[in-house]
């Protein structure tokens, strides 16, 4: 019985794939210079770069959901820190001899400064609206407890002072000082516990979802840009002339179409690895993925927020 069920399922999947391919063939093949898969910050940023560098190129963006910036780029689904290494401890690993490596932290912070320059340029061009709509100053803090962790944070702070990017960082092991910085973190804590914290006043909170929406809204003003929502990539094939044929399913009406593109960018979040592997390019073998979970705690209680 299990074998029969498996055979029927395989036949159903096969018939569905054949049906979709037939529908895609039946529809007129769309041509575009650049196909952007995914409606998040990565595709929006690349599209904006290309619009400025190659304004005559046609671009098509396809997104599986009913709107852009609804998954990883959504403001509630990522930390929004800019990953500027001001508080991310994993960017400063401890070497076997106890020293702290800051190379990665410096490189990441420098990359974030370039992002800020890019956004400032887009504000000047009128692509992005007022900066306060997507980036605001928020202090960045690291907090640790226990002797080993305190020793690590102290060494991290000292090492980062070698770079001017981190000169504004402050360090303290004083309970009273840390309580002034983060009252709720210190509330009810054992006064004898060894603690330490760093604080950088020039940290930022970035709303990548808002940046994405504004960038794509600007792209949509051009006649050679097309946004297709509720559209899922089902197949990806390289042609003999090095162009790509991508089969895209319309999730609302069940039809499919082939899009022929000179260049394809995969910014599809969790689906990116699968599509990259399907492309068959050698570079795909160098990538792997694993799920990461996180939890962001939000309070709208003014009494809590004021602390």
C-alpha cells in the first residue's frame, strides 16, 4: 500500500511539473536584462546600484509573498544594529594565547560605514526620504557576568581601542555605572556579582524593511522595472548563450511563465541556497546553510520603556 501511495504521489508531482512547464511554454517568454529573485534588502540594494550605473537595463523583481520586505528584511525580524561590531562579541574571537582578534570587527564596521554613505547618497538623490524614517541613534551595549566573561570583555575593549572606529566606546565594571546605563538589567542583581559592560553612544537602529520599501518604490517609477508579487521561482536553467531561463509560478492563478534574463541575482532568503545549487554554477559548492532562531522582546508599556 505504501509503495502504491508513493507511486501515485510521484506521478502527481511529475504531472504537476509537466503541466506547469507546458503552461510556461504556452505563455509568451518574458525577457529582461536582470532578474532579481526576492523582494528584500539585498535585491533592492543591487537594483538601486544597477539603476544608477546602467539606467537603460531592464529589471524584473519576483517575490513569493504579497509584499516586499516581509521576511528577513522586516524591521521586527532582525536586530537592526547594522552589525557594526560595536556590541557583537562573536566578531572579536579570543585567540589561543588569550589575545583578541579585531580584524573581522574592523572590516564589518568599515562595511557598515560604506552602507551609511550609500544611504546618504540615496537621500541626496531623493531615492530615500528623511534619514529618520529608517536610521536612528541608539546606544549599543554588551553586558556580561562571571569572571571569565568579564576578563574577555575587558580585553576586547582594550583591543578595540587600537581602531579609531571604536574610540567612543566606554567600559565599566561598576554596578552603579552600569545601572545608570541599563537600569532594568541591573534590577535585583546580586551586588557582589562580577559584571562588566561596554556602551557606545553612536550606535544605530536601522529599519531595513523601510529602506527596502523606499528603494523599491523608487525603482517602480521607471518603466523598465517590473515587480511581480505572489510569484515563486520553480526552475532555473542556464542556456547555451549564458543567459538564464527561469520558470516563475503565479501563486494566485496557478499559471507559470518563463523569464529569460542575462543576469540573475538570488536574494531569496531561506530559498537562496536551494536555487543557487539548482543553478549548477561551481561556486554553489562552497556554500551551506543552517537555520538560526532568535527572539526579540518588545514592550509598549511606558513605565518599562522609560527605564
